[in-house]
């Protein structure tokens, strides 16, 4: 049962990854594209890492550190890219 839940989490993570790339081909603003990509990437990556955590429970400290790092760094880097993008728009 745990392996099915693990595969489900990994599958959901892959779906989030692909789902986040679809807005890149739209006609929306760069900030909207960046936001949708970073949210989907963060959720997908965290879901995949949680699925791996269920597969290899002996490595839980490493996986918990990976989940926390993903949550923090993906968010911070998304804000930095958005700030740089908006400051370039203001200079033009």
C-alpha cells in the first residue's frame, strides 16, 4: 500500500511539473508565467520528494531537508526573478 501511495505522489509531482509549463506558451505577462511555473515546480518537486521519502524511509532527515529547502529556495528565487523582471520594466 505504501508503494502505491509513493507512486501516486511521484505521479502527481510529474503532473504538476508539466502543468506548470503550459502557461509558458500563453500570451500572459512574464510575471504570471513565472508565478505559475514556480508554484507548480515547487509543489511537484515536494510531491516527488515525499514519494521518495515513502520509498526510502531510512533517509527521512535528508528528504525533510530537501522539502524545506525546496519550499524556501524556490520561493526566494521566484521573488528575486520577479523583482529583477519588474525593475527592468521600470527602467524602459
